[in-house]
């Protein structure tokens, strides 16, 4: 069986289920590297550095210290690991990770594939720190994966060769998120995602307030956590919505699927932040569509690719809270609209945005070079 290294910043971040999902379906033995843009750890918590055995707090500190003092020591250790374990390809998630894995790829003689997801091509601070060096990634990587069509064009404009870029949005697990008839569900709006600036939960809550004033039986369920959670709780209280908005915190993937199956509409008010940060292509919207939920969201980055406007959902301009509320109310006034749009959404996700398709495209790209 093939040995593949998958590299990411985090070990098990709840908002990065798309990485774990890819790992579960790739037809290879996966060696998972994590712990920063240049990984310090692999697999079940072992470090790359000799004499250190786990990612406990002390070893994390030592590994980071070594990386900061002499990066070459860690690069050599990772390269040696790759050679010893016969790694045949490296998949690096996020541009800065790809940049840091170039030396490992070169030393070990292993092809590098780099996945761009969102903040790595949009956020000004990331571009200031790493963007000027992306030309090295573009030159060295065998293929570059982009999760939205807009991102494909951005990578081209940054200097990447069109022949190296593959449009491949991370997909929904259609075995877990199965279709329901959303029209028979109670008037519950649901949103899934970390509470950060790009997802703008405050706008969603304000839109829901306009809906709930007209339809007091409606509820809003917000799944996730993040830096803006406490602010959103305060906003809900300020708008007298404390008993109408449910903040569930982080739920397992299986629990999210169950909650989606009980809702009528998925909502997400994504925006471009002051720093230029944007979404990539939100997997939660794909999961909602796979569940048979219509979506009310914004005309934003990869959302434009996922939603067939006026067929699988309604889109409004960023920060158009009244427009969002108007479209949310359409599903209250006509519950059958959820059934009609939800059915189309399910078909669209299964055809274009499934996890299986995502992994197949990724594996074909790796296999095409391996077999040459």
C-alpha cells in the first residue's frame, strides 16, 4: 500500500473535519504530520526529534524552541522519517505549510501537493508574511489544489501556472449527511461553523431577529465556538432572543448531521473582513445541501460555486441583513419551498461537491504522477 504524508497545522481542530475526512478515504497508509506550519509531531503524538516521544506540554515547548533556533534540525528529522517510512507523496494543507515543506520534499525526493483553503490566499497578514514566497511553492509543487473558482484565479494572478492548479473543493460526507424532507421540520434555522469574523454570526442573529419579530415560533441554532461567541451571546440577550437562539457549542460530526436533519433552513452570513480575509468553500453548506436543506447565505467566494442561486438557495450581498431576513421568511411562509430547493440541493451536492469526488480527484492527481 502507498505511504502518504498529510500535513496540517492542527492535530484535531473541529472546524477542519474536511482534512480528517480526506484521510479516512484516501486509499493509502496515511502518516499525519502536525504542529505548526513546519510540523513537530506525527501520527499519535510522537515527535520527529530524537529523545522526545510525545506531544506533551514540555515536548511541545522543546520542539517549538528547536524549530525557532535551528529549523534545519527539524527539516532533516522530518526528511529522515519520510525516507525511512517510504513516503511517496506529501499533501500539505494551507499555503504556508506547503512553503515550509518544500525543503523536506527536496531532501527526501518526494513530490509535494499543496492545498489552498482560504485565509492563506486572502488574509493580508498571511500574505504579508508568506505570500511573497508563494512563488517557490508554485514552482516546486507538483499540483496546487484550490477550493473555489475565485481562488483558482487568485493563484493564477499570483503567478501559479494554470496547468498546475486543480479546482477541488472539499466535499460533504454524503454517507453521513443523508437527505430529509425539510418542509416537515419545525421552523428552525441552523448554522454550523466557528465564531470568527468571516462567518459574521452577528449579522445572522440580527437577521433572525427580524424574522422572529414576524414569526415568534421560529428558532435559530448556532453550532460551534470561537472568539466571537461571547459577543454573539450578548447580542442575542440584548435583542431579547436568549430563549430563541440555541448556542450548542462544538458538536461531533455525527451530532451535527442529526441536528441538520431536524432543521428547515441552513443560514450563513459570510463576509470579507477588514483584513481581506474570506471563506474558501464552506463544507457546512455542502453538508446542509446533502441533508436536503436549502441555504440562505451571501454572494461570497466559494459559496457562489456551491449554491445555484434561486434553485438550491437564496443569496444576498454581504451585510444585507434585511435581504437575508426576507429570504429566511420565504421558507416560513411557504414550507414546501424547503422541500423543492432541498431536493435540488441534495442532487447538486452529490453530483459536484461530495467527499468521495473530492478524494477521487486528489488521488487521481497523485497517481497520475506516480505512474509516469
